C-alpha cells in the first residue's frame, strides 16, 4: 500500500508539479467540465478554500506568474473568513482579475441522506450559488463539497446545473493533498507516469508556502497569527472552527 506523502509543501515544489501538468495536459477550468474523447488530454486544477482567503490569494498570484489558471471554490458561510467584508470582496475581485474561476464550495452537513441527494441539499446549493454570484459579480458554474458524504462521491457530472467536482467522469484520475498529505504518494512522478486523458488535482492553499512545514506546524502557525487581538472566548471559538474545517488534521499545539 502506498504511503501518504507530505515531504515538500513549498511553492517551489508546486511550481514544478504544475509545470509538468502543463506540459502533458491542456489546462482547463472546472466549469469547462470533462470534455469529450475528441479533446486533447486535459487537467483541471482546483482549490477548495476551507480556511484562509489570504493563503488562497497568495497561491493565486503565484499561479498567474506560472501561467496557470485554476478554479478557486469558496464557501459563502465559512466561519473562518467572510466574503461579504472588504477583504472578502477584494479577494473575489482579485481572483477574477488574475483569470481564475470562482466556484462554490459548500458544506451540506446533515442535509445529506444515506444514499441520495435530498431536496434540502439542492436548495442549499441553489441558495449558496445565488449568494456567491451576487458577491462576486460573476456567473457561478461549478461546485465542490466540503468533506463530502459517500453518496456525493462519483456522483452526476452536474448538480443543479453546476459542474460537479466529484462527478464520476471528473474522478477518473484524481490526486488530492487533503489533510496536508497526498494520500497516494508523491504526486510529481504520478503525473509524469499517468496515461489518463482527464486529470483532476485538488490543492488546498492552506498547506503551501515559500518554506516547508508539516501540516500540524502549518496549522499552528496559522492559528498563532490569526488569534492576535482576540479575546479568550473568540480564541476558543476560532480554535473549534479551525478543527472542524480541517478535521482530522490538527495543529501541533493541541499536543
């Protein structure tokens, strides 16, 4: 069994990885969907923004420098950032200005049934889509799910008219750094070796920076910088929300 890999979480490594992806695939946005068999091999690079808009923007700026356009999927009701404040609106505008796609990242929570999509899930997606479109001033055409229930994995390619990141076709060849670890091992040699005609990479901005840190240390650094000026009650709430957002990854200060 392949061991999870997290030995180099730096922008330098990420640039090398995305350079190899660009050489082998036609880069497309998530809203473009899986395409057809007549299309050249395509890759979709997606970023679920669970924790920090600032880290997402830092990565978006670098991707633009590398000649990469990707899809940033944002939550309209994230407890750790606010798309409706000055910083949030500026982030939405900057992502669009850099040529990236703004899509929807949604946590349907307990609205999901054991084996199918309920009307409550569809209503939550529709409401979140409308809110994100109003905030961003753009058409929202794609969706991904936060910690998706098994019933959402390898589902339909479109949900409520949105391209579904977890649609069966888009999950044919899929690599993810969830929890700060590439579960199938180092991604660079896998991308070099793949014969897939459609590749999807999920990269969470929170784990990456100029310098390497383990996932736990990265979360601890983010926690320490974020709680400056907070009251003890606010710190407690922030800590609980951070743990919920990235569970089961944990900051090192939890012991």
